């Protein structure tokens, strides 16, 4: 290195200690929080065009950290989707509880790796504590263990990997040693509306989509139990706690009992719906859920933790640890919990910190109140839209999802596009029961009665403009 060139190590140490870039980032964050609840939900056209400023060749020289933060805020912040606010209904994406968001910010500075207890004693302790809290909240068997992953896609993968390991092990086949070639055949029985993340996980694990035994559903997307094929000890049954369109829940009591009698494995994809278990008025939706073998759920959806907060829960500790096995001469096992044995990753940031903070901040009563509030706003949405000319609500609103359409597919799609362009709220499209639909997902603690009324008015305006 030329002695005249700046020393990057010295520069980084100076910027760490003078904190100017951190102060700027925090100030910009506060500005964002001030305006995000009132701003247009989807970025304005000018902001989208200015994303072109990021299109550049990789710089040769280093820059001041404050310069980077200024640039990112100027061109990045305006182009974000206002998901923290109360009028984003496009996907099942929650907002963020204040304590969780603040804890994530603090944890970013700690920069903990949660693979082993010896690497982060704090993360190991919080994972142990939150595991017990979740077992209590969901009323699951005491043998249940939890893995803290990025989202439900990863959680589904982990649960189904545990199922594959256990069912093959019972048949005398160690998949870790022998692989899948010539392994005994396993069956997969699933709801015909299974989420794409489930199908993706099955594909990664070697179960071809064409091998899935699909089970027909009723008009709400619930499996018809009487149409289940005969189950056996070589069967994985995949159920839903919250259909991605209608929000409907499968009949866990009936199906899990059948599966238990047949020694089949039941995995429940409960990305957003599993949290209904924590709400007094909605707990009936999850009756029998505790009889399953594994469950996948997201914190960042219904619970409103910041993003990157999936959870796999499994009542068979040996199966999930074996499925996600890890060895190495350099590994130093802790006296308590080593998190890498319950997730696919070794290096993994301490997402447990903001999940712990969110749960501690809300408490059982706060969770009950917040999540039931999402349901009440969804019911309000449905009632208000039913009053409007041109809209038909197609689902029973049992949780937080509303599915609505206009008279024709063409009119539905035009109305949806106009709603999105207005920016008052943001909703997504889907297909349901052979129709193009507008899908409304109420997932933010910040959604108020007024937010719903403003959004419904946007629907009415959009319909008049395209009719």
C-alpha cells in the first residue's frame, strides 16, 4: 500500500469512535418514523425513478460513512413501501412493535452470532427462554423445541426434514448415512391450496410435486376430512392454519387424530394463523393443533416483530436435530442450548433478541388484544365493502383475510390497478375459486378504524373511475 493512501483500518476505527454516521442514521430513522404512518403507501413515481442513482460501477475508492448514509437516505427512504403504517394490506406482512424494532436496532450493534452458546451466551439464554414462552402460549407438548430461522419458508423446510428423517428411521433407513437413493417411499398428503413455500420445501427435500396426494377442500379452502386417503406410518400430512387467501383453518382435531392413529407425521403451516391460538375469541380455530408433530410460524407477520423472524416448533427433538445435523472438530458444545442444532444455518444473526423483546413488551394480554384487533379490522373491512356497489366479499372472515371481487375478472383487475395507483392503501391480487380477486391482509398493529374507512373509500373511488 502506498503510504500516501488513506489507511482503511484507521478510517473505520475513527468512524466507529466518532459515531457521526450512526448519529445520522438514527436521525434519519426518526424522521422516517415521523412520516411513515401518514405518507402514501406505495412509493411515488419520482422516488422509483431516482432508484437509478444506485446503478453505478463498483467504486474504486472508499467513501466517508456519513456520505453513504446520506446517499442511502436520500434515494432509498422515499422508495420504500410504508409497511410500518396501517394501510398496507398487500401481502401478509406485519408492521413492527416499537420494543421489537428498538431491540433489533440495539442488537445490530451487538452483532451476535447464535450458532453456539460459547459464541453468544445471551442469544442462547434468550432462545431457551422464548422457546418456553412459545410452548406456553401455543399450549404445545413440553417436549417441543424451537428453532429460530428467517421465515416460514425455512421453518417449513425444517419441519418437513424432521418428518422425513423420523419416518425413514422407523423403516430402518438412516437418510443422513444412506441418502435418498433406494430409500423406502414416503407419501405426502396435502391441502390442494398448500402454500408455495410448502411445495418449495418438498422439492428441496426430494419430494416431487407430482407425487403429492392432493386433498380437495370446501369453498373456504379447508380440507374435507372425509376425502383424506388412508394414512399410514409412511405418510406426511401437511395442514394449514390460515389459508393464504381466505384465512381458513383446517380441521386439526379430526385430521390429527386420524394421523396419530396411523402413526403418520402432521406438519402445520401456520405462518400467520398459528397466532390465533393466543387469542381467547379465536382459539377455537386451532382446536386439536397441539396433536401435530411440527409447526411453522412467522413472528414478522401476525406478531409484528421486525422482518427475519421465522420459527420452527417440533415435538420430536431427536428428529429435528438429526435432520439438521452438524458436526466438526472445532465445535465447542455449551452446557445449555446451542442454537445451530435447530436450524439449517450455523452463522445466524441474533433475531431472537427482537422476538424476545416483542413478547416481553406485549405480554399475553397485549398479544391477545393486538391480534384480535387485526381480526376486528378485517371484519370491518368486509362489512364496509359489502355496502359498496360493485364489490362481493367471497370468504367467511374468520381471521385477518378478506377476499373480494367485482362482477368480472377484467373489472376486478382494473379496479385493483387503480387502487394501487392511488396510493391511499396497497392491496394485492390473487385467484380464488376460479375468479380474479383482490386480497386484503390485515396484519399491522397500526391499522385503525379510520385507516379502514379511508381504504374502503379508495376502493369506491377506484371502482367509479374504471366502471
